[in-house]
C-alpha cells in the first residue's frame, strides 16, 4: 500500500458523513485492544479556540518532559497534521501501517452492518498509534459537539477543557447556547476536573455547572482579571 492509497482508503469513508453515537467507535476500539485506555488524556471541546487550546496544552506537556500526542481536526496542508507526537507529524510509513491495521477491522464490522465513518476510522487509528508509540498524554480535540463525538469513547480524562461556546452546527447540536452547551458537556465524566473558558453566555455556565454537579466533577473557571502572561495582565 502506498501513502496515496492509504489516504484514498480513509477518504472513501467521507460518503458516510456524520453519524452521532459511540457504539461503532467502541466496537472498533475493542477490536484494536482498546488503545484509548492506555494514555492519559486532556479532552477539549468548544466552538472557538479549541484547536489553539489543544496545541498550547500539548506544547506545555512536551516541554514538561511528557511524551505527548496531539489529535486535531481539520488539517491545513497535510493530512498528517491531525496526528502528532511532541510536535512531529505521523510518518507516512506509520500512517500506512495503521491504515493496514484498522481497515480489516472496519471492514469486518461493516460486514455485520456497522458502517464506520471517516472520523471514527481516523480517531481509532489515532488512539492505536498513540498507544503503540507509548504516549504519556494525548491532547484530544472533539470533532463535533462532545456527547456523541467519537473522541468521547475515552474514560475520565486528566482534565476536560471547554473553550468558548457559540451557536454552531445548530441543525445537529441545537439552536440555543444551552442546548449546544449540553452537547459539549458530554465530555464531562464522573469525578473529573473541568476547566471552562470564563467568557460565556450565562446559560452556558448554568448548563456546565449542572453537568458537573450531576457527575461529581470539579469545575474550574479562570479569573481573567488575575491571569498574566510573562508578568503582563491580560485585562486592564
């Protein structure tokens, strides 16, 4: 299999579109040996800024000496941008090997009536690669929403971060801030730590606080007035 053929294998799944639900990704990961249970995760949802948030967190973890995976979407120039370890994209040869490993399992599930989408396929591929490469942490960007996003197959992460929430994908996630925040809050797990971006619609705070209370999670909301970068206050 060439690199181009591997990409064709992945891109052929675009026709399956978006199918909310975790049953397919759970089945796919189980067949792979549940690689999502090996690293520790920082899970990031939100509408605006989640990609930047992921990149910054990954950089901090790498600088602290941890072997750190980063899974983001979409890519800008090279498909391999979506999978990085300590800032380095997945090598073409390793992507080919992962496609070879995941494809037969996806085909087997499809033969049983479980159609694997592109995002589910590459999410499982990412989990497997990060596990194979012994990552200490993986910073994981939610693809869409949170509750039924394929990345939400993980157990309680080390931290869940929710960036700025606005009205996005309203046909799928809902037409109010509260409804969209409910979907994003799906990444909040029992007993976990949650960091919420401090500038939000009031209904977002209410929804996230309610989810944290229900699941015994610990909510952290930064005080931007006391935040500094290199000794310089962020606000006047």
